[in-house]
C-alpha cells in the first residue's frame, strides 16, 4: 500500500511539472502569482487566483490543481522552481574600474551588464540600409535574459519583436567594439501584475534567440535580495538617456553614468505628490542636477556596498526619467519585490553562482 501511495504522489508530481513547463501563459502567470504570495501589499497574507485557474497560495505554500487532486508544495521546496546556476562565472564585477562618473562617458567594460534595446529603422541617408535607434535600456541577468521595464516591452510588442535587437558589449549604440554582440529577441514576458496606469510592477523580461557569450565587456549583474539601501545612500544609474516617448534631451550615443541618492519613501511621496507611488514595490531617487537623466527606461539602478566589489541591481528605471529636468524624483521598480517572478520565468537560463547572494 505504501508503494502505491508513493507512485501516486510521483505521478501527480510529474503531471504538475508538465503543466509548469508547458507554454501556457495563463497557468504560468497564475503560478507566479501564487509563488509571490503576499507581495501585493504589506497586509495581504494569502493569494487566491480570481480566475480559478487551479493555482492557489496559502501562506506562501502552493496548491496546484491537477484534475481531481491537489498537490501541496511547501515553501521549503521552492527550489523546484529555481533557475540553474554556474560556478564558472561571477556577476556584478566591473571590468574597468577607471570609469568616469557624474554624467561623463563611461569607459567600455565599466558596466558590462548594460544592454540597449534598439529599434531597426531605415537610414535617413541611405533608405536601402537600416540603423539602430536606441529605444530602452536593460541589463544582462543570465545567459539568456535581459531585465527591463514593462512599459518598454509593451511597445516592443506593438512594433513587433522582429524589429528590435539587443546590443551588448559596447558603450556606443553605433559602435564597432570587438566584444560587441547584437542578438534578436525571441519573446518578452511582462509581469502579470503590471498596471500601466499606476505603473506598479513595471518589469519585463526579454528572452533572446540565443545564449549570450560572456567576455570582458559582457557580464551579468547580480540581483539584490536585500531591501533598498538606507535613505541618502549613494547608488548608480547608467544609460544613454533613452525613453519610450523618444530620446530625451540628454540622449547620447555613448553610455554615461552618475551617482545619485536614494530618498526615503515618505520624502519621495512628499516631493512627487504622486498617489500611485507604491513604497512596497518602488524605490525613489533624487538629485538637483540633470545627470539623473542619463538613465534609460528599463535600465538598472545599481548599488555596491563599501566593503564589496560586487554590484547588485536593486531597481529598474520606471518613470520620472523624461521629466528629470524638473525637480522631481525618478521612480524605479524594486527588484526585491519581483525577484521570485524573475527567478521563475528565467529558469531556462543559467545564472552565475553568486547571482542571488544577499
């Protein structure tokens, strides 16, 4: 009888895994919501899928509907949904410490995880050929995926994924670096909780048609598991000044970076006076200088502890970047809030061994 029960459980588990790895967007999104559990609000302690798709969460434990039975997966078994990691690489390492900061051009390799989401357009001087126009920013997080903003991904779907390329390994959009890689887009995944009115959960993942080959100027960034740094801590933003509304007045063909400060949530709400600001899912930075405009929509907000050489991505540029000539904060999606979704969706990619260390 014991063997019968064991094989029954094994059969159910295999059915569940088949459902998980099937390309069913509805099932996947419901499962992600269940995994995230209480992330919608500080007071929410459980999640039940309103569409009754068969996936529920009970205090961060998962119930998957498999026909007439439910398979109970405790939170301690979250490793079933974890991505692969490799000990052969380390994330978050800048390969050129002699970068120029505060709004000046970044040396190549300073931020090897930086990605340009570029739109293919006809060359105005030669309509027979195409050129790359910077559209949004992003960051390399593993050998297959680029992390960016959902509002960027929405426009990518509108224009068509085949009209975009991801440029890596170069600090110039039209550069010719020997380490440069230009890769087509296979798929974009937008967070199921993204709201384009409140801009909550403004995060998306771009899956590439082929794996990235790492080199001196192409490396992944680590994903911060800790909460946001204390207010007034210095953080770094880098980019080309790209927004989906067009190229900002600070746009450049060359990658730039600057150091800015994190605001407290209360201070951000006071200055921005924005009722849609969600302190549980957003981070806010501010500087009186216009150098904050150097970031891109979808680009990374980076933090490095004084005692460490490792950079972690703690935020994704969301909004405020195109108004930063005015005295307003810039708002970022908080990576910690969406980390479980990122890990689940990107489970077919390979991360560096230190990608998720606190």
